[in-house]
């Protein structure tokens, strides 16, 4: 899906039951516009290494899990 538009990725995630994990604010804006599903995990970390992303996700595993099963929350922002 590398050449797919944001909306195509959005619809694919919605139809397949996926959560979108992105550093791109466009998915946050789509979530505000369309609601969910899909849920959006927005990584607000700017330019950083893959190791930093891995560390961020690992350090917030319980928060991410709770977000995934929460029936109301649609956006999770990690910084």
C-alpha cells in the first residue's frame, strides 16, 4: 500500500479491523472527520530513529493495549 492514498489506507484499515500507527497527522485529521473505526495511534516524535520508535512503543505497551480494547477511545497520541 506504499502508493495508496491516505483515504485508501484508512478504508483498508477500517474494513480489515486494523489500527493505523503513524507519525503523519493526516490520519489524526481523518479520525476527527470520519470517526472510527479504524483507531489511530499517532506517534508525535518528529524525525527519530527506528530504535526510538521501538522504545516508545515498548514503554507504552499497557496504554496501547488498553486503547485497543477501549470501546470509546479512537485516537491515542504518544510523544
